C-alpha cells in the first residue's frame, strides 16, 4: 500500500483519479484542495472514510505542503486554474496556482525526496492545422497560446528544471481533452448537455471547426497510475486515445443522443486566440509502458456521460446559472 497525495482531488479529473485509485488499488489517498469555484467535495462522496482524507488548503501554502509531503510516498499534482475562457477574463489566479503552486510543490519534493507526478495538457504545444498529418509528440516544441496554457507550459518547465538541477524524482504527462462525470458546467461538453436539459440551445464558438482529441477521464486515470508505477524519472509521456472530433460534430451528437434536432444550436462569439486543433500521438506511453485506453468508442462514453448529468442535477445545478450569466456577458 502507498500513501498518495493528490492535489486538486475535488476537481473534475482529480476526483475521477481518486475514484479510480480507490477502486483499483489498496492505496490511501490524501486530497489537498482549495475548493475554488471548480472544487466540489460532493465529487468524492461515497468513498469509504478509511481510504481518503481531505485537507482543505492551498498549493501555494509552503508550510502545509511540506507537512503533507513528509507523510506521502508519492504526489500527483492536478490542482490548477483550468479554464481558458476564465484565463482570458482574469489571468492572475492562473499565475498564482499554476506557476507559484507548482513551484511550492517542487520545493517540497526537493526537501523530502518525494516522487512527484505533474499533470499537464496538450495545449502547451499550441495548435495544429486541420490537415496537418503530424500529431503532438514528446519532442514537439512548446508554443502555448492562452494565459492558461502558457502557465501550464511554465509549470512543466519548472518541473524539468527541478529534475535536472536538484535531482527531483518527477515525471510529467500531457493529456488531451477529457470528458466524463464530475466536469464543471463551464466546459464544452457538460455545458451543452446541461443546456439541453434546461431547454437552452447549445452554444458553439465560431463555425465549430475546431478539433479536440477526446479521452474519457477514467482512461486518463489509468494512464497516470501506469506512469506512477513504471514511468522513468525525468520523462514526459503524452496521453491520448485517438479521439479527434470537431466541436460541431460533438454538439450534433449530443443533440441526437438527447433526442433533439441536430441543428438546434446557436453559433456565438468565438474565443479570442482560439486554438484550431489538438491531436496526441501516445505511442511512447503505449509501447514503453504498455498502456491502452478502455473507452474505445466516444459515442457510448458520451451517452454514459449524458446519463450521468441527467441523474446528477443536484451536483451541477448550483453552478449552472452563474456560469451562463458569465458567458452571456461575453456574448457566448
Ligand atoms: P478543475 O478546474 O475541474 O479542477 C481543479 C481543482 O484544483 C479544483 O478542485 C480546485 O478547487 C483545485 N484548485 C485550484 N486552485 C487551487 C489551489 N491554489 N490550491 C489547491 N487546490 C486548488 O480542473 P480539471 O479539468 O480537473 O484539470 C485538472 C488538471 O488536469 C489541471 O492541471 C489541468 O491543467 C489538467 N488537464 C485538464 C484537461 C481537461 O480536459 N480538463 C486535459 C489535460 C490536462
Ligand atoms: O460553450 C462552449 N462552446 C464551444 O464551442 C465552450 C465552453 C467551448 N467551446 C469550444 C472551445 C473549444 O474548442 O469547445 C472546445 C472545448 O472547450 P473547453 O471545454 O473550454 O476546453 P479547451 O479550451 O479545449 O481546454 C480543455 O482541454 C485541455 C480543458 O479545459 C483544459 O484544462 C485542458 O488543458
């Protein structure tokens, strides 16, 4: 049994990871989460109390972080400000949490010698043309576009520097767009599902030609456990499940699964600096560490996600009105 510290474990992907660990290992998890607007303790409901402890705190709190690292065998760092649209509105919290927070954790890993895994995104690589035959690999140069992705890129570079300069035992993963339960209604797929449930027309930025490479959050979790188990210190692994789809196709699929006419959506103001396409080549993770995704079929994973939102209105309803008011103010 290991003692895992999971930062951001009350957020979307972090909570999916905690459920995955509790189901598939006998590890004990301590969650460190500041419960920002994106954190929700209800996302951890149902987990036996002897398997998970919750600490309400901030990743920039060096004393708290140091004391938690001293009691952990490994740390998985999910905590971040994660939404591009918010980063265009108010970038400052992204610098504090994503840059200073990661720095604070790396210093604790240096002092305590703790194994550290840093969760990052494919957005650090910028975007691709729609017809580019290349996908992102571990050697693609960094070229982030938004305040969010530039702070994630900065945090990745801090990890690499702490490995090289101080011998910190760290790995990095850069994953594509996740979908699944417990995702905040500000994000594309849950926003459209909950709009349809509420009788609001889905909102597509611009023409909807932008491509995202979708992976189920549970597959992201299995990849992270694989890297914790077999990953080589100092290495980066890209995580993806060959799930490229453009936004228009995803909205139309949501509408059709939910029994609505597939053209019952609105085109709204495009995102500033909107990345055109992300696409991950996960050959290294698959061949070197033997990982493979379980959710091969996006449509059935999406249908299960829709059912989850239909059954859990109590989980998402408290955030829905404020989220839509934020978007309405931006013409989106
Ligand atoms: P999220 O916004 O749903 O959750 C973030 C969590 O971090 C929340 O629980 C929040 O309360 C917590 N948090 C924020 N600031 C904190 C602070 N200062 N101290 C402690 N906790 C804090 O995000 P997510 O979508 O689950 O993303 C998790 C991680 O995965 C992020 O690092 C993100 O960059 C990365 N990632 C996300 C995706 C995606 O598709 N969502 C894809 C690839 C990588
Ligand atoms: O209402 C919407 N309409 C729309 O067309 C919203 C909210 C989004 N979009 C578009 C923008 C993107 O092309 O859908 C796509 C997905 O948007 P988001 O859910 O905001 O995700 P994205 O910007 O691609 O970033 C996500 O994946 C990478 C996560 O939020 C990041 O944390 C992760 O790093």
